[in-house]
């Protein structure tokens, strides 16, 4: 399996459990790896034969900007579901980094991997 990836995709959203966090937007950073078979697109050199990472990024950005989750776990799970369901990939790995959440740490977050059941 080949992997198409988005790295360091920065998005501002409402995320967090504290009252003050519910009133502001905070920056989260995604790394998204998506399973793909690029052999056809490599031979045809045509965008319609591959996973369009720009379309994935635009969809994820729009979704995350409008979301209002408390937990990074929930947000990561929803993004993984979007990538699998909307873009028909067999496997996705989502790394979500909530910058500045813990003093002294560059970031904290979660890494999840999900596969398509169908």
C-alpha cells in the first residue's frame, strides 16, 4: 500500500473542556497519512486516478473550523471517518496536535489509525 500524506495542516477551531476554551479558537495541527494505490495515477499522470490531497485538505479544514468538540479524541475520530467515508481510502492515520495545551510542552494530542470496514 502506498501512502499519500498531509503534513502540519494548521487549523483554528473551538476545542477543549474548560469554559474559557469554549469561547476562543485554538490552533490544532494535523498530520494525515492515507492508504492508496497510486499505480494507476502514476501510469496515467491524471489527477482523477489518484487521491486528491487538496480536496481532502479543503474538506478537513472546513469541517474542523466549524467544529466545537471538547476532546481531541473526538475530533481525530471524526476526521478519520471523513477521510475513509468521503474519500474511500482503506486506511488512515491521523495525528492531532493541540499546540500549547500543556505549559512546557510543544504540544499534546493523539494518534489514531483506522481502516475501512467495507
